[in-house]
C-alpha cells in the first residue's frame, strides 16, 4: 500500500491523546498494561483450551478460536504503541507507521465484523436447520467461510485508506487521539476531499449495515424457532448458546457504528477517544469472559485441563 505523497511535507505525526501530567500518564500506563496483559492471557487461554480438547473441535468453537486470535492482533495493533507513548514526552509515529497502523486497525476490525456475522449464521443453522447443520457447516465449509472473512477483512478498506494516504499533509501534524484514525487524519489534511470522505463513509456504512442486518435477521429466525420449542430446558439451552454472541455483537457494533457511520466533520474528540477505547481495549477484554463464563461446555473443558496439570 502506497502511503507517501509528493505533496505531503509531514514526515511524522505526534499523538496528543491524554493528559500531559506525569502522574496521570503513569496511572494510565499501568491500567492499559494490565488491560493488554489480561486480553492476551484470556484469549490465549481460549485458544489453548479449544485446541487441547477434542470435544470442542466444532464449528462454533473453531470460530471462537478465530475470534480470540483476531482480538490478540487487533489490540496489539494499537495498545503497545500507546503504552510506549505514555512513557515518552513526545509521542511520535512516522507517516508510514501511522498509515500502517490505520490499515491493520481497520483490517482486523472488518474481519471481526465478518467473523461475528459468520458466528451468527452458525447459530442460525444449529438452531433453525439442525438436520442440515453437519452438511451446511462441515469442517471444510467452516474453514472456507472463516478464511473468506479474513481475506475480505483485509481487502475491504484497502482502497479508502490508500485514498486518504494520498491526501496532502503539510502541517500541523498533531493528532488529538491515541491512534491513527480516519477523522483525525482527514482533519489534518491540507485539502478537504469530499470524494475520499464519501468513499470511506460508503465502505464503512455498507459493511456495518449489511453485516448487522444479516445478524439481526438471523436472530429473528432464531428467536422464533426457540419460542416454538416444546421443552423449557431446550429453550434455555438455545438461548444460552446465543446470548454470549448477542452481547458481543451489541458491544462491538454499537461502538463501531457510532464512530464510523458519521460523515467526517467536527465531533467531540473526547467522546471519540472514549468510544475508541471501548472497542479497542474494553470489548476484547470482555469477550473471553462473556464466552467462557456463560458456556458450560467450555468451563468443563477448562476445568478438565487444569486438573490434568
């Protein structure tokens, strides 16, 4: 991806995200460090448990394994750089490094949208089409669908981000944020390019709305099917397998749609930072807890593995 432009004189960007007070920065450093370590430990634990237990070698857990790996890389794209910045007086990132972070942030975010959609489709097949589930969601099909999510995620925002990287940046170069994002970067551009703004907005809206609507429609069918089940125990089990996914979808899509389904313009920067922290630092931390604490099968597998040790 080409990230340099002959019209750009800016060679680096400076983050100005949090308070410059040393005590505040020290407290934030340890908070974000603890958050990052818990995210890594929690998601690595999920991957290890799924791989080590044969009973969890099912499409639902294969997709959860993909989501956990994704969350590790997703947070690694931003949090380590943020931690380094909290220890420095001047929080600088190169021009190329900024757009590389921008690209991977949106690539992993897009992949998560597609994976969450695929997980909803998996629950739809398991509950609404149980007789055809093994055929429609075989190991081979599940692998192909998961791979498609990763490929589509890394291709989806390639063109819009390349367009933004071609805008002229001639100063100032201070980003009032803790990461390289669409809004702050386009604000710093010397030229307001409506074509680029509309292109990015269109790509973001198309992906978020289409995936969210797909999940919404599948859950309408799922809820309708569950309510028709004669057994109360069956209904409870079905709701239990879906509730974790619904909570994660609500947290992730709610924050992402708020941030990126708005036209570029003047927004509350403090509010944007809080919302960004929600889907970058909070949701990846909650995902392991949500999926493990509400899943008896996973808890049993984890207890079994711990007993062996």
